[in-house]
């Protein structure tokens, strides 16, 4: 499948799921030279995160930790332990990306999901050989991630660091 079918604009980020962000952060910042861009939280889904800029590139790295026992990340860590959680690409059109995935013979996990100005779809790890791939598009200009009617996405940062 070529990029024209999928419509990938860029690699947005790679995500590492951890028990505690602050325990993993020094490896990325002190040793690898990544810089913190900001922190975010999604109470609705149950996670906290930090976005980091990778030296010498345009891609980002992300750390996520669960914000409660009911979080999907809590279950992920319990079942698999810390490690690669997902790889995210920004696409031109989410419906086009989902159609290309279907044309390739894979049903996008959960179909296309739209909420809070964002749309995304996924390729499940069982269909990709072990990696959760996320594809997203911002459908509406977003407000500050902590506005009352907004939910912070991993693509938005509260740059208080």
C-alpha cells in the first residue's frame, strides 16, 4: 500500500506505557537528551502523559501512565508490563485512511472514532504483528486542553514544565 492510499502526513509519536512517568523520564531526558514539551491528562479515558521532543528530528516520544485502576493502561501494564504501547501517524483524512486499511484486508479496530474535535482509527496488534498503530486527524481547531468542554489528547500539551 503506498502513501497515496493511506494519506500519512507524518509520524507523530511513539508511546511507551509505564507505571510512573517520573521514574522513566530521566532515561529519556538525562541520558537521551529529549526535552519535555508538556504534560497532559485525559480523565475521561484514564491516563496522564508527557510529550517529549526527540533531538534531531520532527517526531515525538510520549510516556503514558494510568490514572486509576479502571484505566485501560492499568490493564495493559498488568497483562504485558511496561513497554511500547502504540505508534501514531497523522493522516490527511481519517475516512480515507480507514478505507485503505480495509482495502488492505484489515478491519480498523473500533472503526473511526470521533470526539472532542479529533478522529482516529487503529490497527490492532493482532493484525499488525504486535504493534498498535493509531492514525488521527484534527477535525476542528482545538482550544486549550484544559478548557471545561475539552478533553486533552496526547497531541496536546500543557507546557508548564
